[in-house]
């Protein structure tokens, strides 16, 4: 059943919470994605089958949460995630997909005592700066400045409306420019055929972050969705491994 919470900032956030043993596993979705995606629902079923506490939710402007997508920015969605995670007692294992990987890293940086472990799937840290802004030509940059938004084509449906606020606010949330300590088990998963997040991003993240137990797994031929049977099985086994290692202390 879908439940709702109101964040300290006044945004209405939809979520599904499955009771079970801790640490709770939390799925953080991608840019303009929602909690009904294949990976989120699959992981919920996996968690329920093993009696593991599990949380999935929609950021504001996504899915059935309140607000408009074009009003949001990385910081807003980080605050939404933090409010949702605040429902849970004890530590959590974060599973961040694409933008959710960036937000997971922000949670880990700003609230490290809450995180027992992390799995990222095609993590896209700093994408507003390193992918969007860096990829804009002079015409798009002028349009963004003059009109406050620009449209980008998407393989997943209608074009993305990229706002000036999204770009500018994201500059205060970058995680690859300053030290990034991940003091818990971390598994980065990345497909070699990902057209949205290049392998170089995963390699840069692995090289930049520091921690006692970090591994990167590259899956030959996997795309950004990372949702076929083999990829879903790999996500499961990665979360299981992180849970085991986290339990060792």
C-alpha cells in the first residue's frame, strides 16, 4: 500500500515500506524514474521473501509524489531521500540507480552514521555538471540562461526539461571534487553498453572514493536499464554480499 510523508521542506513523498529485519534496504531511483520500476519492484519481492526490511519511494515531482518535476533539483531529491530514510530505525543499505547513486553518495557523505553499506547501479554522480552542462553547446547554454530551461531528447519517452536551477543547484552537490570516504562495504555495478553513463564514470568513482571494501563489477553488454534477468540476479547477490559484510562489523 502506498503511504505518504511530508518532508521538513513541506513536500509530499509517496513510499512503500516492507517490515522485516534490519538493516533495511533502501532503493533510490533515477532521474525521472519512479518506485514502480523493474529493479525497485524486483528488490522489494526479494526482500519480502527473505524477511528483510525494504523501502522504495518517489522523489518529489516523480511518480505519485507531490510537486512538479521541473521545480526539483538534486538537493531537493536528496532532502526527500533523507526524509524517507528517516522513517527507518537503525542503519540502512542504500541501493542507488543512476541519479540514485549520486543521492546515495550524498547521504553517505552527509549522514555516514546511518549507512551500513551501498550498492550502486550505473551511478551518475555529478551528471548535471559533467554530462549535461559539459555537453551543452553554446546555443543551449544561451537558451538555458535566457529562458531558464532547455529540452534534451530521451530514449525513454518525451524530452527531458532541464532547468537552469537543476544545473546551478547541482554545483553545490558535487561529490567527485572533494574527498569522498565510504567506510562500509560498497559494490559499484556498471554495464559496458550503457549509453547514458559511460564506464569512465564508474572508474572515476572507484578511483576517487576511499574505503576499506569497494569493488566495481562491469557487465559486458548491459545497458543503462540493467534490468534483464542476469543483471537483476547480480543486484540481488551484491546486496546480499554487502549485508553479510556489514553484519561482520
